[in-house]
């Protein structure tokens, strides 16, 4: 196995803490700081993945399912090995796997296929649903969510819901749901009674499982190019992800991120500091205080929301050296820069999942496993690891990833094109 591992730090340096007015603190001083993942393992085709372009990752106990541009992979966490892969030659109905969810009751693995519809891996066999044999509204499936006996598929032409007990399908489009646009990017279930759809151009749709009614969340200021009034609602209607956690909904968009606790909205933007980029591909809520934002310029983790001076850790890869970087920001000010031999495989991050203290991050060039030994939520007093000159900002990796590769998420322009 050629899995690359970074254990410990080669260099951690602090850019002056705000209270020190630009001067580095002595090593004995402590500050309230977030946990930083400094131990990483990377998985690529060299380690058995069918493809390095990762669209989806789903933790299932000791198993980690990985959706790639050319097949499905299964990682056995105890051995840290890719133990099985499926491509079209192995019965996978379509090569590109863009979404994964697991039915906790049956163990069935549900797959969204980018152009191939919906698939289920059950008992070693694939079942396949598409436009010609089912009520699936479109074969381009971006998101999948298991909700009780139902499976939701977020597609480019609306959302479809399959009742696995009866085989009945329900389709949601602009005809029976508040969708100004029908391009659905993601689906997620809170485990209780709310199902969330992230919709391009229609914000977030909250579906009440008990009543069968939708609640629509849009940007109240109505501006397409900017968020005119901060915290007045969702910060933009071009939504790529909606992830519930502990009664809070985390939202990712092409123009920043948002958090909603049922009463108050909080918006996040790159210019405030912390969030690596306003162009976000996805989001995974860990708790009511912490979420992982997958952007085109790194993984951003907000750790102590809803504090006004939010604390962020931004994980990137230096394009020239290949080393990992983590930048800690408090209230828009950089307080710590961390360098490590191995970090996220690429700064273009696409998907993430939480695994207890660990995290898994899918990128345009491989899968990263952040090992959370000693993890703690929020912030706590700890010394800065080492002191010296601030680490220079890493050279950003191209959003195009590599010449000739497909983009991480096919997108629509405001004019409606692709």
C-alpha cells in the first residue's frame, strides 16, 4: 500500500495573535484556539482508487464509500486500505458516482450517477433506476438522501422520491414545489422530520415529512451579484449544499455560506476572513457550532459558530511543494499558520464527511483522511505550537484542476446556460 501519511508537524508558526498587536507571543503563552488536523492519510489511484477525482464520500461505520469519476470504492478503515472497487465492467450501472447515502436499517448503499440515474448496491448486486424504467425525473443525479422508507434523488430537472416499500415514485418540480429553478444540487435528511433540498436559483427547500409541505428559503434582498444585507436570510440563491446538524442548517453557495438556527441567519464570506473562497461546492454540518465547507480554494472549517468573531481553520495544499497548510483565523485575523508534510490532497475540495473525531475530504486529486487524535470541539486554551516568521500564503492551485480534466461540479450561469 502506498498510502501517504503525515504524522506530526514539521513546522508550525504563528502570525501575531490580535491581542499582541503584531508581535509573536512567547512560547509559554496560551490562547483560545481550535483543533487543527495535522495527521493526514491520502488515497489516490496508487492506493487502489478507480479514479482520483472524488465526487462523494460517505462514512458507514468501519467502512468508507467513495464515489469517483470512474467508479465506486470501499475503504476499510481499520486497515486503511481500499478493499474493493466497482466500475462498469463490474456491474456498476454508470461510471461517474456523484452522491452516496447508506440505509442504516438495511445496509443498502444508494448511489447518484451523473448521467446514469439512481443505483442501489444490495447483497452484492446493483439495482438500477433511470428515466426509461421508473419515475426518476432526470438521469443526472447530484444528491441522494435516505429518509425512512424513502430515497430522494436531487436531479437537474427536479427531485424524485422513491418509496422503497411500495415502489411508488413522487416527482417534485416547479409544478408542485416552490422551485423557481428545478436544478437540484443536494438532498439531506435530519434524521427526524425535515428533508432539505439545495436548489440552483431557488435557495433551500425544507420538506416537512409529517405534513408534506415545503418551506422555501431565499435571499431576501433579491440581488444576484452580491449579498446586499448581511444576515437577512440565506446569502444567495445559488445553493450547492444544505446540511442539517443539531437543529441547525448549514448552507453552501457559489457566493459564500450561511447558517440558520430556525430563527436567525448568519452569513459567511471570504472577505471577512476564514472562509477560503466564496465558491463552495458542498458543506457538511458536524454540529450546531461546526461545519466543513468544501471550496475551490481549500477546506474551510468554522469551529465556534454562532460567535460573531467566528474561528476558522482553512486547509490547503501548496501547489509547488505539495505540503499541507492550515491557517487559523479568528474574527478575520490570522493567528496561526501550520505547515505539515501531508495535508489535503488538493485545494479544490468537493465533498466531506465526519467520522467521529476524524474527517474525510474528497478533492479533485484524491481523498484525504484527517485523523483527529486529541480532537476537541470549539476552541480551548492551548499554546501556539512554535514561533517564528509567518508562513507565506500558499500559491493557489488552479480551479481547473489539471488540463483536460472535467470541473468538479458542472454549473449553470446566471443566464441559464451550462
